C-alpha cells in the first residue's frame, strides 16, 4: 500500500516540481553544448564545402574518418579529454541539481520555485557531494567485489574458457539487484539532509542506511520499480534514436526535438524517484532515539485520559467494564471508508457493551490535515459517525499520545511496534487489557468474531 | 617380434605404393618435388613430438646441386639470440620447459650412411651465427639433374610455451613448423632468378613460408583423450597399446605446402559438406553457438573463390577455432587446415571470427595453390588475400558492414583495411616490394596486408570488377601449383587488361605497379576551387587619343559566364581520374584527367554556372589519402554532421544522467 502511495505522491511532486526539472534539463544541455558545438564547427571546417558527406548518409563512415590520417589519434585523445572534463563537470553539476530537486520535492508549505531550487542546491552542495562520492565509491567497490572477484576467480581456471565473462554477466545481474539498495541509501540520506538546517553528510548517510534497512520491505520494491523503469526507458530511447538515420534537415530536427522531450521525461523520472523516496521517508518518520524510550508502567487503559474532538478532557474510566476498540483515523486515506464499517459495528454492538474510540492522526502522508471542527464535520456528514472521536494525536515518535505508547508496548504489529498506517485497530477487553491488534487493511466487519468473543 | 617385423614390412610396402598412388586427389596437381613420411609421437608431459621421418627431394633442375638446405624452424625458440627473438626482443621464456627446439638424433641416407657429420647451420639472411633455423647438408655426392635425394631422420621437437603459430599451453597443442623441411631449389629463370640456388630463409618474426607442394604420409601417436585435427585426410585410427590409452592416427595429404596439426582434449568436432569438400570444424565446447557462423563463413569463402579465382581441389578442409589458451595459434593457414580466431560471446553483429576464417581460408589459394615466396614477397600472399577477404566480407555481410553491423555504427572490411593504411604514421617510408623482414618501423602488417589490398581495390577501380576477377582466374589457370612471383602476377594483369582494354591504360600496367608496388608515394587529388565569372563587354583604353568603350556585350540575350574549375594533384602518384562537373541547369559533364601535371584547369563558357565538382565520383581510387578534398560544392550538406552531433548530445545527456546518482 505504501509502495503505490509513495509512487503516486512521488509522481505528483515531480510534476509539480517541473521548474526544477526544467532547470536540470537545461543546464545539462547547456553543459554538453559546450563541447558539442565546437566539435560541430571543427568537423564542418574540416569537411569545408566537400561532398564527401554523401558517404555519411548511413551514419559514420570509416572511409571519411580515415581522411584525418595520423591526426586522428590527436583528435581522439583531445576529444576524449574534453569529454572527460565535461563528464566530471556534469557529475558535479548534478550534485548541485540534486540538491535543488530534493529540496523542492520535500513536504513544505512553500510552492516549488526556481529560487527554492537554487537555494537548496547551494546550501546542500558540499554535503551532497560527500554523499554522492561516498555512495559512488561504495557502488564501485561492491561492483568490484561482486563482479570483478568472481569473474577473476572463474576466469583464472583455464579449463572452461569464457567462464570469467559468463560469471561476470551473471553477477552483474546480482549487482543490478543490489544497486537499488545503494540508490535508496543515497536518496534517503539526501532527502533527510534537505530537511535539516545543519549539513552533516555522514550523519545523513547513517540515516540513509538505517532508514533503508528499517523500511526495507516498502522501500526496496519502490526503488526497484523505479530503477527498472528508468533503465528500460533510457535503453529504449538510446536504441531507437541512435539507430535512426534521418536524411533531411527536418528529419534531424524532429529527431533532436523528440530526443529532448524524452530526455526531459528522463529527468522527470529522476524527480519521480527522488519524490517517491522523500514521501516514503515522510511516511516512516525517524525512530525515536534510545534515550527517549518510555517505559510504560500503566496496567490498564483506564489509567489514561484523552481530549475529545470538542476539547473536553475525558478519563478512560468511562470505558470500564466495556469492550473497547481504539482506532487511529484519517479523513483522506484510502482506508477512510472504514468509518462506515466502524459505525456499523458500533451500532450493532453498543447495546452489548462495545465502545469505539477514534483518534485522528496526521502522521501518515499528511492525510489528516484539517482542524478538529473539519474532522468532526467530515465524520458526521460523510459517514454519520456517532462513536466518540478525540483530538488529533501523534501515534508514533517521542510525542506519541500515552494511550498509543501503552497500546503499542502491549501489542506488536506484524513488522514491529510502530503503527504503520491509518486505521490500525486495537481491541481491549472489559478489564481494560489490550488483547489484539489489527492492521489498517483489516476491515471492521472482520473484527466481529473477536468482538463477540469478548462480549460473551 | 616376428609379428611386429611383419607389420613393418607391410607398412613399408603400402607406403612405397602410396608415394606414387593417388589417394586424396584424382591426379597429381603439382610436380611433387618433395615427399615426407613422418611417424611421430606426442608426449603431452614433456611437450615433445618425437619420431622418425623419411623424405626425399628430386633435383628437377638442370643444375648439379652440391647441398640440401632444410628449415629447422623450431630452433627459433632455442634461445633469445635466434633471429626471431633478435627481431622481436624478449625471450622464449625463463625455464627450460618454455623453450623450443628440434634435435636431430640420427640422420642417414637411403643406405644408412651417416650424414650427421655433413650438417651445419647457416644464416643466409643476416649472418647471425646464433640462429639455427637453416640446416645445410653437404651431400657426399652432388645431386645430378633427375637425382632423388633420400633422407632418413630421427628427430625430437620440443614445443615452446609461448605460442607463436606453434607451441603448447597446458594440454593444448598446435604443432606447426615441426619437422625438418626442405627449402625450395630455384633453377635459373624460376621467379626471375639469375642463377640457380636454394631459397631457404631463416625464421624471422615477420615472415611466413615458402615450400614445394608435397605428399605427406603422417602418423601421429598420442593419448586417446586428445582430439586431433590436421591438414591431411584421416586414413586410419587405431588404439595402439594394450591398455587402450594410446592411439595412432594415420593421415595422408597431397599437393599441400605444409603439414600442421593440433591436439587438445577440449575440442568439439562438427562436420559439414560443401559440394565436394568435407568440412571439419574443431571448436571449444563453450563456443558451440558459433558453429553455424564458422561453417557459413567457410562456405562463403569457397563459393566466392571458386567463382572468382578457381576451384578448390581438395576434398577435405579442417577449420580450427583454438581455445583462448591457444590464442597464439589463431589466424594461421596451412592450406587444408587453418585456424580462425574467435572468443566466447562474440556478438552476432561483429564479424571478426568470420573475417579471420575467410582470410585464412583464402590462403589455401594464395599460399597453398599459388605458392608464392612469402619470405621475399609477402604482399603476393597476404596482400592479395586480404583484398579477396575484404571483398568476400563486404559481399556476404553487407557492403557497408562487412566487419561490424550494429545499428549505431557500421564498418565495412575494405574501409577497415584502408584505415589501417591511412592511419599508419610510417606509410610511405618503405616500398611494397621488400623481403618480409625488411619492413622497418613496424610497417610489415600494414604494408603487406592493408596497403596492398587498398591499391588492389584502386586497380579494380580502374579496370573494373569483372576484369579484376578475370585477372585472378587467369592467374590461377596459369600459375596454380607453381611458384609465381610478383612479376608473374603483373604479367597476368598486363595480359588481361590489354586484352580487354587495348591501349587505354598504356601499353601495359607497369606504370601502376611501379608506383604502388615499387614506389613509396601517396595518391592525393584535390579540387582547389571553381568559380563562374560574368563575361563583360569590351571596355578600356587603347591609346590616349582614341579611347573607346563598348558597354554592350555581344551576347545580348543572356548573361554569359566563364566558369573555371581548378584541380590539383598534391600526391606524387599519377593516375588517370574521372572528373564530374555539375552545372546549375542540371547539366553534368564527365571529364577525364590523365593526372600527369600537378594541376589542371577546365573552362566552360555559357549561360550555366558550376554548382559542384567531384574528382573520382565513385570513390574508386581508394588509395587517395583524402576523400574530403576530392569534391567541392556551393551548397554543402550539413545534415549528416548535424545528425552526428545531435546524437552525441543525446548520448551524453543520457550518459551523464546514468552515471550520476
């Protein structure tokens, strides 16, 4: 669920950040033009007003290249050096541009703007440079370990020739599966860094690692989907465009136009990746640090109190002797229609002693942004909710409501204590002792059996 | 013992009969001046091939010959002071097992008289007394015309660990240049020799071979697990020890110039048939996916050569694709067996294995059938063969993609050859008519292979493709199974060209070979500029008293232009060239320029103006070092350059995007 949610949010944010994408696209084109245009002029001056270009109708012709004679070595080496410089500069530029893109993709009240983009790029540059260099080195090193070493071992035995190559090819696939992990680390580190005032690259990398592995089950699928889409897209575009040979000026212009649109899309895809990882990070906020761990000593639900939507502090004593269902809710979630089911449950069982307590929470993808009044109105109008609703709370992190801290400490979810999403449900028996926890995806009607058991 | 003697007797009888009889071919193709019968055993541990050899040489000249000269090629690997290693630098290795040599254990004549005392090593090429690759035997009695000199050897050949055509690596063996081999006795007049004598050169780093056509009866004994391929036809295969671990293979070859074989347990063997030729392919098991490619390359070669040169006479042909551990043996020819050079996982748009296969196959013609002297005229084999190879590749694998056919980039084989010539720094320091070891500054390969192929293309550009094919057919008809020299080839060209074109290119084509084969010049033709100027009426002052001015042109109706086309010849080589001139009214004029002067101007008067000029519009003068200056136009086509640059931009955009995180 989080996978598609984050992909969706990432895509939307990427499109909204089109200005940043455009800047990224234009600067890359500008940089490449720095070498491409002089080369073009050089070739044109060498060919002069020759008609030898007729040999080039099907692409590069070695016969024409041979005309350079012994100068070709010089030309190739100086061109390679130029290309190397451009690639180096391109790499540095992308570090800056990534800073800009990440900072306008993060959740913020400010609209993504060019000014924000450049500000983000500049303020994060050094930290991003370290993150990028370290991540790249890690990828190269891992690549060497994963591909180089097995290939060398396999290749060193002379018995089966080509084994080195085949092994390298096999392990390259393994690397392709591992690569997204490093991309996640780098992306999480950068997404985290842009939310912080103080720039600490290594702390960011540390966060990148911990976040990647803590949320691996949702992060990895997101990244591998994006990774495959990007690689396939790039490969298809290059194959089609580099293999096409338009012969008219108009045809070449069309090819160039299409290629530029497609490269813009490629940058947009990168924005999608950054945006998706950013939203994944927001869905899974940082784990509270160790020193703030709270030891929950309370014995039963009745020892807590909470404020209702109307602002009245209410002790949980009112639930004594009743079976209680505690739910964290949100108004704009895919699960929001569960209100209806919850209300039906309440209506069915309230006579027999069931109480449902709703706690709105805005910690999941910003899906409960409204005020208390708006929430109350939404619940009533859309779903006719009549069970008690309480004020907005936090359910995860240091500032989590004590009720949720207590419930989480007693009942673990499938993948840990943390509440994963809106509409996690806790069932508490008539003695105030939590007995069962249900995931957001569990529909209210599926709770009937457990409720009936407690009501008996 | 009794039984063994009987078998020996039987074998002797069979052998005696087989020398004269025809087993492989219907009739002898050559005069068979030499014969070899070898019984050898491979020791895979000691890396030696040892055995006995009976051989003869017939004095078919009218000279009295006092000595015999034989090649002892394997001695080139005996030390780092051999001529081969003097020329290449380095050493055959660091341990005794790395070196190679051939030792003669016993050496007698037909009657068992010892000849060891009459042998000595000589160095006819460079006087290097450390080189032992040419053996001279001073005969007890000079060989009179018609005499047959019969020799019996016991020898041991140790293979070197660094494979230069021949050698071993682990359990891979390629055994070539491995037995004492006769030089070629050339009587006066043969290959334009002034006086008769032995032509028996030392083993050089850049030289190949020269031999008479012979019959070979060869027995090879080795462990049963070895898969063997050879240039002979397999007559018999038998397990030759009681434990069943050793086998003996008996081969027969007729009218080939050398006998080589390979043994490796890792080969997979495939067979195929092309008309009368049984094809055998030995290929590492990992490369089975390339079997089809190899067979179709050989068949393409057979088809093209049969049609455009002459028939392939033997019923057998073995192709070896050596494993990577034996890569040093790759790309070598021995007429009825040759080695390709491929690798695992070669993509199907890259025709390098096919190219090597076609090339080495072609040597069956230019080294095997037309057995020229590769020591002295390497171009006549390697260059002529490269020309045919490039034509086969571009014919069968795409005219613009004979070597690489990828959607992003296509390269034709003939362009690759021309590029190797044009991009070489030392392309005009030595002529094409040199002994193979005299190509200084690393020019041997470029000169013998690619430069020759490129000027043969230029010759074809002048005389046409069909006449070129006729040249090769006639060369084959006249010289097959003889030993033609370069001058003999030129003679065939002259004959065929004058028969077809009369005096069009002069009384003969010697002017062409004088410049390309024997000269060092380059070809370069250039359009300097062209312009069309309006012809104005007569104005001016004749004398002070009588000035006159005629405003009106005598051409009243139209504006009249005088067009001038200025051509230049910066290169030294003189060739007749076509010049195509195109006018703005779509007229096209084809002129010819004999190219003799350093420049040439053409003038045209009329209402039309010149739009563009092309020298050699068909790009047939492939020796021209600069195609770009061969033409000039008012409206150059910028589209290909723009397309190229745009693609560079696209590629770099995506590339930068890929490599950044």
